[in-house]
C-alpha cells in the first residue's frame, strides 16, 4: 500500500539513485537496434554557476523532450557539459587566493595560477551538475564534457589554425569593449546597460583665430530663426568630458544650416591646444543637443566609424585601468608645441582616474569661461557585468574572426528553412545580427582559457600553429629563407638553442564563446571522426534563451556550417530547430534581480515543494512568446496536483485495483469505462502534439485536465457505485480499466513529473509482479480506443452536473439543500440520458426529482445544455432579494476598481514614467476584474430571471 502522504524529499533522492545505479540515461544503452536518434546538447552552464530559474526552465523543457523521445523508442543522447567561463572563473580563484592570504596570480606566475584554477575546478567546480540532477535532468552523465578538457582543446586548436590559414582569423587594431577593472576586452553579452543619473556638459570650443559664424538665438512660432548672433566658438555636449583630451574633430550634419559656413574650418581644442577640423557627416542629429558632436575616435564606437569615414586621427588618452596618460603619450603629443599654460593642466591631469579627471576638466573649462551650461541627464552607461565598473571603448590590437564571411551560410540556412526558430519571430533577431554583423573580437587579456596558438618572432612576425614545436619549425624555416641579418641571427641561436629565445607566445586567451561555438560537434570527438560524431550529429533541437542568439546560436551555426560537411561536401547545420524560451519573472511580471530582492532560488522551491511541482509549474506556464510569471503559490497548487494523483492511486489500491494483462480493454462494456478510454486516447494525442510542436504549456494543460478533472474528479467518482455494488463482472472490468489508465497516466505525465511517476510505476506493479522496465524506458502511450457514443453520453453527464454545481455556487445555495430539476425542450437522446444517468445526476448534483416540462418554472435559475434548458427552482432554497443585493454590491465594487485602474492606464504620464512591470501588472489586474465582473453579472441575470 502506498504511504498516506507523498514525501518528495524522501522519494526524489531515492529515484535519482535508482536511475544512477541503472545508468538509465546512457545513449544507445536502451534503444532498439536501428532506432532513430534524438540529440540535444545542453547549453553549457558556467563551471562557477549554480542553478537559477532560467536554468530550471531551460533544462526542464529539454528534459521533457528527452524523456518523451526516449519513451518513443529513439536512441536519445542529451550531452551534458560545462563552460570554463574565463572571466568568472579567474575572478573566483583570485578571490579565493586573497581570502586565504596566498600570493596573487602575478606573484605566483601563469603556470602556477592555472594549476590553482584546476585545483578549484576539481574541488568545487560543477556544483550545478548535482543541482541539475536534483531537478531530474536525464542527461547521459557518463559523457560529461568541459570546454577546457583535452578533446575540446584539440578542437579549438584545429578551428583556430584552420580559420587563420583561410584568412578568416586575423589580428587588427580596433575599438573593443574594455573592462578597466578586469583589464581585458569583453563581449557585448558581458556588458550591462545600467541607467545612471549624470550630467550633460556643454563645452565651448573656440574657433581658430579670425573665424566666426552666425548662430540663431531666437525663433518664430514656426521655428524659423528671427535673431542671430556672431560666434567665434562651437558648443558641444558630452556626458564624458574627460575624453575631450582625445578629440580629433567636431562633426556636424551636412544639412544643418547653422554650421554650413564653417565646415572645413577648425577649432582649437581647449586644454590640449590641438587644431582639429570641423567635418560634415550624417551621424550628428541636428535636433539633438547643439547639433555639433565632439569626435573622440579612440574612445567611442560611433566616433571611430565617423573618424574612419572622415580620416580623423585616433588618439588614446587612457591607460588600461582608465587613467589619463598624456605627458609621454606620443600619439597625443604629435603636432603639439606644449604651450606652457596648458602644460600645467597636463601635469595635474596625468595619472588621474577618469572620473577624477572629469572633475578637473570641468573646473578648468569653468575657470576659462568655456563651460556653456550643465544639465542633469539620465542615461544608460555600459558596465562590465563582472568588474562592475563602466566599460571603456578602447583601441587595442586584438584577434578577430571574419564574421561576415562565416555569417553568409548561417543566414541562408535559416532563410531557406533548413534550421527554424520556434517561436518564429526570433528569426528577426538572428537576421538582424547577421545582416549588421561586425568582426568578432576573440582575444581576452586573461590567463584562464585556451591560450591563443600564436608565437611571435623577434621581428614581430606571427606563426600560428597547433604546438610550440610546430611554430618553432615554421619560424626556423621562415628566417633561414631570408637573406640578411635575421638569417644569421637564427643560425646563431640554433647553435646554442634555449627555449623561448626565438619565439614568444601570445599571452591572450580566447573568448569563452569561441570554444562553446564548437559545442555540438567538439563534444562528440571532432576533429577525430568518432562513431559518436557519425551517429549523433547533427543535433535535433537547441533550447536556449533569446539573449544569447547572437553570442552562441549564431556562432554555432557559423562554425558548424564551416567545419561539418556531408559526404557530398554540403555544409551540415548543427541543429534542425532552435526553441527560444521566455524569461522567468516574479509573480508581478518583474525581472528578477538581486537589487530588487525578488530573486527566487529554484533549490529553495525544490526543498519546499519538490522538483516535480516546480517542473510542472514551469511547463504549465511555458507558453510560446510569453514570459513565465512565477508565483510560489502556483507551485503549491501543482504540488496538490501530484498529491491528487497519489491519492487517486491509493483509492484504486483500496478498491483492489491491479494490473490484469489478460483483460482485453476493447471488450469493456460499461459506458463509463469506454468513455475514459476514449478520453485517454484524446489526451494522449493532445499531450503528444503539444510536446512535438513545442507548446509545452498545452501538453501540461491537457495532462492536467485529463488527470485531475476527468480521471480523478469524474471517473473515480462515477465508479464508486460500481466498487460498492455486487456486480463482480463490472468490478473486474473497472479494476482492469483503472489499472490500465493509471499506467498510461504515469507514462504521459513522466516527462513533466518524472520522480513521482517513476515511484508510482514501481509501487503499483502488483504483488509478485515486476515491471518490465523503469518507467523512463517504458513505451510512450499511443492508445487508439474510440467510442464516440459513450464519450458523448458521459461528457453530457459531466457538463450537466458541472453546470448545476456552478449555478448552486453562484447562487449561494446551501450545500445540503436538495433542489428539484426541471428540463425544458429535451429531445429523445437527452430524455434517454436522464433516465440512464438518473442516480448519478441526483448523487453528484444534489438534486431531487427530475421532471420534464414545456416551460421553465417561475423562480428558477437556468442553464442551456445542447438543445435543452436545465432549470433549478431556487425560490425555496435561497433569499433571492438578499442574494441580488449581494451581487449588486460586488458588481459595484469591481466596477469602481476597474474605473480606477482605467484612469491610471489612460494617463499618458503614468504609462510613460511608471516601471513597465507596474504598468503590465495593472493591465493584468484590469483583465482579471473584467472577468470577475462578467461572472457576477451572469449570476445577477440568473437571479433576476429566477425572481
């Protein structure tokens, strides 16, 4: 007998251990010969990471598909693995060294530091895998991979060297996102746009001597200038005054009438003394600020582009840690005569942090009468998500991938339908990125990661090879082929060769996304042609979030199409389908963040409610294109759903239900059994269709309706008289039917709630019987029992009783009150059903006599069911006038609240200025109120009709 109460905390670890002992999820182990494959690669979580709600949703959806396809007989392979997470991991280990008062990485050196990272990885890295197992993720854990393991490192070397030799990886000097705290380039996804309250400083730049222009200062009502003044300066607006030291031009729009006369002239850059040109470019917006924009090509991405078009100099005035460097900066000093008055300012600014320098520069401008005005300005500032400080666009020499060339096949694959996005609208994000793609900076100034396989000779010549030995051999051949001093130099070195004397290795490592771009095929053993690669590539579906479409999905498509070819040399897409899931937000629709204090830890929810309840809640709410608003109260509700099934199984046990493999269900005679078997067929189809179409919420909804509503609430209730009766044949048939349907329920629900269903499967095998397999290996249901007549009859009964119960509830009819039932306009089919189901109707709907009539009795509430009108006389059961007054009061209250919210939402200032999450919550509340109001008015109409 099942325990009275289901205890997830006890059962879930037990079931997890059972799967582990059975090695239940190993690819190929339980598949029939010749089975079709189904492959998913897990989006590799950071080795530093822990389970968060995004992981919980992402992996729940993957696991549903994996368990579903495994039960459908496919050879399923779900590839687990972790990402080495360059910046995050290096930070963790450096912090650990500091906490233990050990030497920092610079003191211990690169090799010793990397050893410390591997030690940390062995001790505490990968905690998230154990957490994923708690969630129930059925990966092939025997094939766990890590982006820094030997095999994946081999793939990284192969790709880098190949792309370099093909001219698709190159070294260039460009602007990159630079983290002044971490002292490395970072990718766009590692940049957070944070809103800050700052200032907009309007600075005057004097025109070169003798140059003036007419600037409008007054306008008529049509915006035409009516008054002008002569100016010998330009006003530029900036949020970063410290960068003006690197200005090399001022840009104005060619259509801006105010400045046409001075295009081609120059201003004298204050503090610096540099003569810089005024150039015309489409970039400045004449309606924004003053219309004149200072150009600092070394410190702004837009300015860099304008600078390339207008041939402006690029002058960097910041050190890697964002301090001013001008005194010995050759680029800065070029063309300057260092006037004494400015030199004093340079002394004051040299070495200052950028924000301290900002204050000094603003002060100097103010003292010189060149600060036109200052305005408060709320704007977004990019910050490094690890370092936590504002990033700087920085001009550095880095390694880049030719994204444009690699991106063309990736664009065509989706455009031509070989890979599809679900929901399809996310294709636009994919297309937009690829159509406007920039070179990908792949080098990082870190120690933890794949060190770039590039070595430099004494003359700066680069040698890219898979090993230092190969690079050295290439270098020797290169220099010996030269005539002159380099040949002699190498010959001399070779006589007394010392490692490192000829070549110096590039110290940078590769962007973490470089190795994860190879994930679908590197995890299968590529570049070796392994059996796993031949069998499980390409993958079927990728499940991921929208935020990494550009950073991961695009790059996997690029690399997969470039390196993976079929026997005819045609590029192979790494996956057929990309399913993009939504965000998990809090119950009010707000994005979860530590600063808001609304972060929900999935492990806490698993501790409290169990993994099954969390999984089912996420599945139920995973509608395509709609964010998941997670309320712990919902999880508690779906835990009750599991409890409902547990209790239904206990009820079946108490009524001697057990498997009877000898009973042929097609021989079932009772309408109620034929009905549930028909509804089982329909539910199985709905659940199957929901999963295969990536409409997971519809699959969960179909399971919920069938299990809770039809099976537990109606079918078992309708069987009570059978189990309590004396018809042994009916009992035997019903017991066999209940057992069969329960088994199918466990299977259908298993992908969503694997722990409880696996436990129920084992516990209900029957005395002296064993299941042929674990539930996770059982065959997916494909019932085909159909009895439309039986289904129509019982569904009519369900609708009738539900309608009567609803009316009784709306009208506040006391539960114990027995009302007569009058049916008007019944046809022959309905009359037969009323007779056949007389006892069930009376028992379940709590009605007395059932009669037929031509007209509805006075004082009755009415519902329409098919052709008939069902009347429930209420006059003797409730106080109609009191009930009418109650409903009118409730309607007035909802309408008052509706009007209040409508007023807020019609206020343009409220909608524009309020937090978008608050606005969304108000709109959702308005929808709820309208639904309540409609229900109350329907009840009032029924009362009015009855009265």
